[in-house]
């Protein structure tokens, strides 16, 4: 208990002495003489009983005549008073906004050591206590009071503060100022009690802030650490401000605490976060800034500024993983751990792996030194490891733990990382080459690794196989390529899963330098970089005064240009790297072609070394490359998800040497949407489909066919029953690529389709009615047979051949054009065998009027036109490029071009006295000279080579004999493909006259079968047509499903195609039952039967793509829609006139009183070979009923029908 006398505080001048006696008059406790105003003492009663308190003043006066105020307070209380110091203030000036003041208090504790909460007795005063909590055990405290939003410039307040126990609200007291007043007014015997504890606060004017805080360095806090520090200094905004400031914690985020220390003006903050739960190792809040209150006094006023401490959160350790090798059962796989550090305190990090699936094991831990950032774990994968049913990327994961320290604090970061897909080990491994022999320092050998899986499906493992050298001092393996180090023998070890293969490796002659070869390395390197392409220095006139032969086809020209031209200024053997040949493509010197070369390119090394060795041409007798070998050499069928195929290219030399040129060959792909190929010969698939990879080195070109397949979700094969082997071959390809064939088209679709394809015209209403009413199962077959024998067939297909033979009046003559056209038409009508048809054309001689096939040499007016026309029409090869240089995309060379030209160089043409007649004959002499080499060329045939031909014979005969030979790989294929293309939206090879390795057939087996059938039928074109037309493939619907809507080349369905110009005009006339006259041609002649486009001028035909027949290219007849077509259909004069013609179908029917419904049905029948649907008929009738003139209403319906896709397209 505390026993205290109250005297001075009650106005008495006395000082009271007290002593406590027990029942035996023994002293238990009492006061001592002190300098305090009022004396007290504390006592602990030893036992229960009666005690006597004796009280006297200093003069020993006391007794019943004296009255004393004695306060007995039990333990567990406290008092709070303003600090009894002469400097302690009781009145303050506080400005609105940032005004504040500090108040020192003293705490007298009696048995209570807990926290004490301070509060204003009148909280609506416009002021607030910023730090109202007095810590436990504290006996002194400085509290800060600040203006809040309600404090104004007129503010004047008297404040009192109450102190309350945090542990028990029953214990409280008011903060008093008695002791302070005694110090300040010692002459006053008893200070007035009414002002005890009062604090006077008055408002003052607002001023500018004289200070702010700033960190001495950017503040970075580590996420995994819970204790942080920051050092701040005072930024003095006004020179007169000199006093120190105090940092106070602001309203910190939950879980944060802060402590401050000051040393020589630097404030050190110690901040701590607490962890709320086990899942949140980063703490409760990662604040971007922490609010701090800064208190300072200037000009007698206190001020509070809020400073938001900016925080940058860092990860002292962050870990990523990479799996450079696949996860294959039974094998090993490495895990690369990459460490990223932040902050300025790098420390060693211990990495460990946890939570690995059963069957996958790893070392316990790896320590990464403070100056290192990488580590590698090697995982062992059991052969029977089972990851369950789900085996997708990221479906399984492991935990990686990184333990380290940061600024003295230990921490551990755990992160989860996905495992790659687990692959089955291949059942068989195939490695190419079987042995490696490197015979010079620049030698290298690309390795290709293939495996066969459990489903007997191939997969390329080159990028995923583990390749190591048994002796790295002899040879090393980097990225699948073997490089020599020193002479000797070693082995290259290939591991995939549980498979292991060894390649014997021999390195020799490294001490004997091999000179860089001009043709097989320098020119090849320039080709690789595209320097001698047609768009660059390989153009006919070169670029910037520097000309190279296209794709290095002329070595002599390139020697002149690179070595001797302009005094060899392009090379600098003294300082090779300063050669213009290198500086320009590196863009170290201005280069119009941009940056084409990098110092890490193989071509750069070759060119630099060649220049350094003297930039010399190849010595006479240097062995040339004779052939190119590409592995794999057979068609590959691979899964898209398996990731591609590595090619290996080997050059064979005339002296028996062979060299890996995989890195030097140039690569192209026939379809970049299916697959692309990089500079090192790796083919990457992007979608299912087929592609040809073209590999080129000098004049040698090889093609590698590939098919990429993928399994589609919910795909289940189903197809209509095949009608013949065409359907079987088409379906086989569709099933491989997982496209579903469309259902068979309806009878009306079939009738319209085949009539337009064979005759070029729509069937009549009567023909349509009869066919749709026919219930015979063989009615389609019988229709095909009947249409093939109709005269319109020959007339329409003569139109197609007229395009190919450049049949126009300007070239053939006024009279000759009709004779030439009738000859072609008669050949088709008589079904002249195609070989005989070609023979008559190509050996045609004599009068062009008496012997119309001789007109072929009238439209092909010289040797060059003969070569280019015949090769494109009958060989499917576009040889125009080979006239001036080797073909850039095919095996055709300039020598081949002029070798073919010798067969036609002796063809002579002479005009006779008869108008429009030309006489064609051959001379017995006349040779062809190769313009580049000056060599006299011998007759040359593809796949045969040069042949001898006596001078007294017509060389064309030998060519035609070769051409129509059943073994010819071109002749039957090109015509079979052309016929196919006439019945579909594209050819099996497309464009149809562009057969080349880089443009492979979409179904090679189908094209081969059709060509064989064509030959075996005696080149019977109607037989081949009949076969195709009876197939389900031809009769497939154009309507698609989700399983074939993306197919545009494998014939899973018919692709709608725009009607030809002549077909469309005839279709409009047939629909309206009108007959159009074409100049002086006989009545009844159709647009599809015109002998030539310039016989009669019809603007409508030109708008819709009728060709001029100036070339033999099928591309001259356009099938793309244009704005002109739309304008012609919407408001063109021709259609308008025909709709207004009183003799058209619907006007005559209406005039005869036929019901509108029947008239509309007839129009639909005539135009679309079907009746209108209920919705179509209802809409048409409603429109007609709203029009005052019924005829005009039907006219609108007919016009609308002409503008529909169903009418305009062959579907």
C-alpha cells in the first residue's frame, strides 16, 4: 500500500511526517525527509492485524486538534504528471494543417508496469494525440499532439488529458501539473487547483514546411526476411531550420512495427513484419511505401510532416529451372538451376529438390557459391516410373528449396516448378552417320538421331538426345555437331532413355591446313547469306556495281567479280577483316542490302579465311561436287507434337571425298504454314499437312518430303463407301491427317456441277426434272456417259485447250483460228488419244490452213517460245528462268534449257502468198550455242541426257517419241493433273503447270495411280474423266464439318469455285431462256464455244476474267472476284438488258398467264437445278405482291438470284 499525505496540494504549508506501527508498537514503515512537496511511503503488511499510523508535522505537532488528509492507495495504480522541469511548456501555438507540439510526462507507478493509454477528455477539440500509448515499464514519455482537419485559424482550446490502464479501464487518472507548477512558481505556497493539468492551445498562421526526410540510399527490403532497416537524413528546406527532428511511426500496415535510433543526424529505422500464417512467408503486407511522421520545431512552433518511405521489394534469391533434355523413361535428365540475386549482399545458396515423383531421384543438395549463378542436378528416371493418367506439360511438379542469408538473416525460399512431359523410351535407335571421319580443322559432322516408338512411329531425337565424346581432347560434341580437337580416335556416345549408341570417330590431318575452296565454300557461303540471290547481287545487272552469278551458277563470272574486277579492291589479304566483301554485309560500311552477315556466321569465317589465304581461285583440277545426299532420304511421317526433324546434308566430290555441308546448304519449305526450316537444317512443324523441304547447294537441289500428323480430340474415322480406288487413296491420306470426307452431294448439286464441268452450261429445266425424277441407282453413271458424248463436251473442253495453245486471231490469223479450233474440238469429240494429240501438235508441218496442228509453231514463234511452251504444257515445268541462268528452285539448268532448244531450233516458218497462211518445216542444219559458255549444244532429254540425232531427220520426232513414251514421268502426270484440276478447285499439283520438287503433289499416290491408269487406257481422256467423275471424291458435298473445314488441298470436300466468264454468261442466258448472238458466228453458238476471245468483243467476258491468250500459263484466266465484277452484277447494262428482254423466260411465262409461284420455281430450277425453299419462295412472293408491276417484282427476284454465291459459284 502507498500512504501519502496531502498538504501543499490542499493549500497547507505543512510537511507531514508519518510512521506506521504494529500492535507491539514496532515501526513497520514511514516517511523520510525529502525535497518533495508532499511525503509518502510504501509498505507491505507482514501479517493480518491492527496497525497504528502516527502523523506529525516537522515541529512534532499533532493530535486530535489537528486534521490531516491521508491517502491510502492499494498496489496496482499509477499517476501521470507533466514533467516537473522549468522548460516544460503548458501553452502552445498550433497552425492549422501541420501544426503540432510535444509534451513530456512522468509516470509514477505503484505496482502497475503495463501500458497506459492517453486520451483527450474533450476529443472534439480539433487536436489529437499521435502516440497515445505509453509503453510498459516506462516512467517518462514524450507525447505529440497535432492539429486535425477541424482545427482552424481561430482555434483556442484548453486541453486536459486522461490516462487509463490498458489492462483495466477502472484504473485511471488525469495528467496533472502540480509538480510542474511548483517548479515554475516556487513562491506560490499553494498553486490553484482549478488549472491543474490544463494545456492552453491557440491557433497561429500557416507556414511552409522547413524540413523533410530522405533516405541516404534507395530502400530495398528482401521479401523472405522479416526484419529490415533503413537510414534517413533530414532534408532542410529552409536554411534557418537547425533543430533536430523526431521520427514517429505513422499508421503502419497490419503486422508492422518500427523502432528508431539517431546518430549524428542519421535516423536508423528498424522495421519488423510478423508472419500471419504459414502460407505467407512474405509477411502480411508488402507495402510499396510506409508512412512516417516527422516532428520538428521552428520559430517556436511544432510541426508534423508525413513522409512516405518508398520501398523496393527485392528477391535476394530467385530460382528458375530449365530442362535441356527430355524426360525419357529409363534415362537420365539434367535440370539446370539458374540463380538470380538482388540486393548488395550475395551469399552462398544451398539448393535442394523435394517432392519428386516416385521413380525420379536426385542428389540431396548442391551449393552455389556467392559468385556463381548456375548449378545442375542430374535426375535418374526409372524405366517403370508412372506419373498417372495425366501426362501433360506441367501436370506434375517438384519443390525447389533455396537456403541462404541476407544481411545476417537466414531464410529459405521454396518454389514449385513443373516437370516436363514424361516420354516413353524408343524401342529402337537409328543414328546417322554410322561413323565420323574429320580430316581437317574446319571439318564438322552433324549427327541425326531417330527413334522408333512402341507404336512403330518414327520420331527425331537429335535435339533431345544426350551426346558426349568419350575423349573430349580428340573431338567434342556441341548442339549435335562433332568438332575436331586433335588427331586420334574416340567415340561419340548417344543416349536416349535406356538406349545407348556409339559412333566411331576418327580425327586426322589437323596439322595439314586445307585451303578454303572458292567454289564449294566461298560461293556456297555467299549463296547461304543470299548475297547472290535474284533480289541482291545475283540480279542480271547486279547491285551497286557488284554483280554475282545467280546462286553461283557461273563460277567464271564470280571469279572475275570477286578476285580480279576493280583491281581486287573488294578483298584485303593484308587485313582481311577490313575487306569490303565483309564490311558491307556487316554494315560497317553503308550497304543498300542492309545487314546480311554476322561475325558468328559460318560464311563470315569462310570468307575471312579465304581472303587471309590470298583470295585465290581454285587450282586447276580441283575436284568439284558431283552430287548432294540428304538424310533422311525417304518421306518422313512425324507427329507435330514430337517437334520436327534434323536434316544432314553431305556433298560428294569427284575425287571420292565427302563433306558435311549441313551448315552451308540453303533450305526452303514448300508451305511455311505447315513447317519451317532453319539455317542449320532443322525442320519445325506448325500444323498437320505435307511439305517438301528443298535443299540447295550450288546447282544441286534435293527435296525431302515430310508429313506431319496430329491426333484431334473426338476424331473418329468415318466415310461414305468408296466407289473406286480414287476414293481409297484420297481417304487414306485424309485418315492420316485426320480430315473427315464430306457426305455425298445431293442429286441437284451433282447435276449442276457435272453439267458445268463437262459441258460448261446449266442443264435445261426438262433435263433437271427428268434426272431428279429418276430413281435408278446408276443414274449418275449413265448421266456421266451421256454428257461425255454430247457435242457440247468437245466444244467446251476445246475452250480450255484454246487457252493453253494461245489460240487467238492475232497469232493464228482470221481463217486459221477457226480451223485450229475445229481441229482441237474434233480431237476431243473423237477422243483422240492424248499421245497422238500431242504428236500431231508437236510434229505439225506444212500449211497452217491445210494442217491446223502446224499452228502450234505459229503461236510459238521461235526456239525459246517452243521450249517454254512445250515444257509448261506437256512437262509441267516453267523453264523461263533457265534461259538466262540455272533455275533457282529446280534442277533445270541453263544447259538443259538450250539442250531442249536443239529439238526445235531447226523449225522454220514462212509466210505464203495465201492470206493468213504460214508454212512450217524443218531444216537439216542449225545448231544451238549456249550463250554463256559458247558451247554448241547437243539434243538433251530429261532423265536421259544428251542424245545423238542425225542431221537429216526432224529432231522433233525424237523428242515426241521420248515425250509420249509410257515411261515418261511427266507427260501422263501433267495431263492427269490438268484433268483433275478442271473438276476441282485445284490440281493435285497446284499450280497445275508447275511440277517441281518444291511444289509436291498433295496426294502423290493418287496422281501416280491416275497417270498409270491414263497410260494403260491408251491415253484415253474420257476414260480418265469417267473414272474421276464416278468417284465419291468428285461427288462429295461442298458443305464442311469441323473435321474438314480447314482442308483446302486434300479433297475432303468440294471447294466452291467461281464460274468462268463464258460459263457465267451462258448460265445467265440459259436461266432466262435467251439466245445471244456473237458477231457473225452461227446462231446457237455459246460463249463457252467461242474459238478465240478476239473473234467477237464482249465486255462482260473481259470483266469476268476471259484471258487474252497471250501466254500458256493457266494463271492468265483469273478466278478471283473483283470490284468490276460486282459492279457488272449489280447494275451492269448486259444483265439489265436481258432482264428487260420481253422474250426472256419469266416475262413470256407471265404474259401467258402462268402463276407467279410457278414462274419463280422455273427460275430456280433453271438457275440452281432445284426448287426454292419455303422461306425463299415466301420471300419472293411477298416481294412480288408489294410491287405494283408483277413483272418488275419477278425481275427483282431473278436479279437477286444472279447475285447469290449459289448461282455464281460452281459448288
